[in-house]
């Protein structure tokens, strides 16, 4: 690595908590009565976006006879039920613990609002490792992903230059945001995702087991 890594900034959904299958279930439950299917190609376009942006994409693409606002209202109680117990992405907690022990500053940058963040992570003690958090409803956030603002704001709150941060993302939108912020990006992607969509990432992995902590963090603080 040309520069040391002093901070790691994580997305939430699909990176720390395994909510992506739950979102798929909830959205399919909303669109099924209209005879529609929320397929992988459409999901790829929605991943990493703020809720309203994704809602507009889904309503338009599937020609639903409801507004994006109505779509989100119908989805809300379904998600509330599914989010009663959200599992972590395998290996996420162990990685966070090892980074915290190594003295890496940890930030969280998510397109979820603060209420949903609390609900998704309430059973996960590793949330306490984060010293900077930026959510979709953060008053200081000017533009959502794929703009770099969310990662730059997290880095600012961590007190670490962008060039010394690594971003963990799972969506093409998030990868573009991390690259635009001038940060190294590690993409934790579903094997079905077209790798060309995350071409800007330094590393593309399907599981945290593929990472060698010594390789990644040997230069921390160097």
C-alpha cells in the first residue's frame, strides 16, 4: 500500500448486517399483488440508494400504479416485522473487533436513517466500536451515494484524511461513492453481481474469510 491505513469506514446493509435478503422479501411482498417481480437486475440498481431513490426506481421500472411514497408506506410494516432480529454478515463482528484492537478508527456510513440503524443493530455489541456515524437523515449530509459526501463526512468526523481510509461496501452505488471520495474500496459482493459494476474497487471479495488481516493492516499507523 502506498499510504498507511488509519481508518475503516463501513456501509451497513449487506456489509455488517445481512438485511439484503430481508429487503428483497419485503419489496416482493409489496409488488406481488400487482403481478410484478423484484428480480436481481432491478435489485442491483437499487442497492446502496436512499429509500426514496430506490422507491422511484422500482415504481417506474415495474410501472406500479402507486406513488413512491405509497410504496414505502406499504413496505414499512413488513420491514419492521422482518427487522425484529437481523443477523450479522458472517465474520463482520470478528473483523471489527480485530480492527478496534489494532487501533484503526472505525466509521459507519449508511443510507439507512438513524431509527433503522438502531433497529438493525440493537442486538450487535460491535456497534460500540464506531466513533463516527453518518446516516441518510444526517443534517450535515448534502448528497447521498453515489456522491462521496457520506464517506468524506465520516472521515472528517474521524479526523483522518480520505487517502488514509478504506471503505467496505457491497453495492455499485457505494463503491462509486468510495472511489469518488479518494478512498481505497473493498467490495464485499454477492457472487451473482457483475464484477464490472464494482470495477473501481481495489479488492472484490465474497466473504470476509478471504481477507488476510495482516496483509491489510500491517501498515496501520505507519
